[in-house]
């Protein structure tokens, strides 16, 4: 089957969406292949043109693209900066600029700094020898050159390298016959020392940066939502794989979600804080064993009205940031990760991964990611709170009614009977709570009927 489609009409690739094709007319060969040929637009009426109508929403739902993250699971921010106008600001902080370079570019800059200085001073030495006419008097015992044995550019370059690196082979030396040679040698020594200090400092800082320390700080791949202390909580687990612990470890979390204001302004990546125990000090950790971090979903939480069904429809991202001081170097380390809506398990808890063996606690990291299901209502924390408030209100109302109904009747009737007939078993049975309730209700109905 062949379909002629105008070239200005949008054509979709059926093979990428796995949509079954049904032929309009049976083919003797049994081949239901559809050929779509693009032809130039014609002037024929719109009603006679061959059109291909496809619903974009069906395609997007059938072939859903991967969710774009703001921060990857490894903590890398997925934000690319472009069209920066004032790039000269990076040169004002050249030390940080060099340290932030990737290792291949850092090594390239490291080598070029030395090579450029060697070549520049080699050119200057050769130019000085050429001006003084030392090159044409090579081998003349009566001629006193500025730099001995410099007769071409290669020899001048070798002298520059030997002087800056203090190699000192002895065949090429600066004589006392020219002042400019001494000044150039002093200048090259100072420049070489500055480059050594800068490059060695950058190399040391780059190697000792605590960025790699974050690789041994791990986060659970999933979040769980369940009850803890009769409160709905969102929880995740963190751990430290090293024996040297983090000092003054602190954790915080951000919720990244798009929002539209009442004025119609669209905020694509609004950041809101998730309370991880800042007011109680629970955000400060002693990270010796894996710990479960808990966010209580209360009326101040952005998940206050979130249900198990709405969780699947929402699009948001939770950014978790763990900061602390490296015990070995004293530098601040930061580890990051993120959780999207598909990585939150409703009605689950983490399995314990720490046991007591032979007088010491043992952590089994093979159970770090394991969870198990628990009974958790699919309603939101707000609805649970309202139901609890209604139960408390009903109990308080029943208690007030009970006090108003039972106690006055019991005290009056008890006094009359005990004073007239005494505390016999028959009287006490008749004055039990169910009998009093029955008598009181019957008296109330009699009043209503009258």
C-alpha cells in the first residue's frame, strides 16, 4: 500500500512506536507493508489531499521518554551554563579556574605553562645573542659573548631549560660581559619559581580535594513512605563505607517542583525545604553506622496532601545533600543524590542491617537497599489527621454525654435506695450502669411522647 503525503505535512515513524497497522484492502501476498512517499504540495483542494492524522498524546504515552533529572543519582547537577558574557571573571580567580579543570585539561595547562616560559626566554636569549653578533663570532677566542656556546635557537632553548630547572650542565653560562643577560636570568628564575608554586599548589589541592571522599558516602536508591510513631513519614537510608568518620555531619533536603502562581507566573524549578529534624537537632548525624533519615509529613510539609495515587501522577524531585568535615584532611565534603516520584515506595520500610556479634556491632551492607511492605493507608497525611481529629472529637463528645447522663442519675438514685432499703445485692444490681442507662432513656422517651 502506498500513501502519498504532501511534503509540508508532518509524518510519523510508525516503527519507532510499535503501532499495529491494519491494511484497508487485503493483499494477495499477505504483506501489509505501508509505503509513505512525500510529494510536493499541490494546489488541489484541501479535501482531496491525503492526510495522515495522528494523536500526539497517544505517541507520547506509548513511548515515554526518560525522566529528566535535576541532579543525578551520583550527585552531578544536570545544568549547563551557556552564553556567559563576562568570561574575564574566571581569569580574576585563576587558581579556582585551574583547580576546577578536568584532569586532561589540567595536565595540558601544567605542561604548557613550563613549555611557554622555556620557549619565550629561549627566543629572548637567541635574540640577544643575534643583536650582540655573538653568533657570527663563534670560535673566536678574542670575542667575549654574553652567553657562551649559544650559536642557534636550539642552544638558546636548551640554556633556557637548564637555567629555569637549575640543571646546570656547565657548557652554556652567562658571562659578566653583559648586564641584560644577568637581568634575564634573574627574571626567568623568579618566573619559574612563581610557576612552580602555582602549579604545585594547584596539583596538591586538586589531588587532596574531598570530592572523591563522597564516593564512599552512599544513599539508598529508593525512598519509603510509612508510619513511624503514628505519623506518616518519608524515609531514606544513608551510610559511610570508610572507617574514618565524617566530623560534624549534617543533612538537608530540597524539593524541586514546578508551580504556577495565582498571578499566572510559571516557576519551573521552585525549591522548597524539607524538614529533616532541624528544630530538634536530628539533622546533625554521628555517621558511624547506616542511619534512616526521616521527614515527618505534617501540615508544614509539601507532601501534606499527597496520596499513594497522586504520588504516581506528580512530577517532582527530592535533592538530598550530606555535608561534613573529612577527618583526615579537615576539608568540607559534600555528597548529593536525588529521588524522583518513581523511586518512592509507598507502604514499605527498610530492613535492619546491623546486628550484634561477638561483643561488637556488625553492619551487613548487602541488606542496605532491602525493604519490606507494611500496612499503610493510601490516603494523605491530611486525611489521616482529619479522621483522627474526628475520632477524638467523637470520643470527647461521648465522654461529655456520659458524664452528663450517668453520674447525676447514679448519685441521686443511689442515695435514695441506700437510705430506704440498704445496700442489698438486688439494689446494687438494679443500680448498675446498663440499668441506669435503660431507665434514663425510657424516661427521656416518655418526656418526648408527652
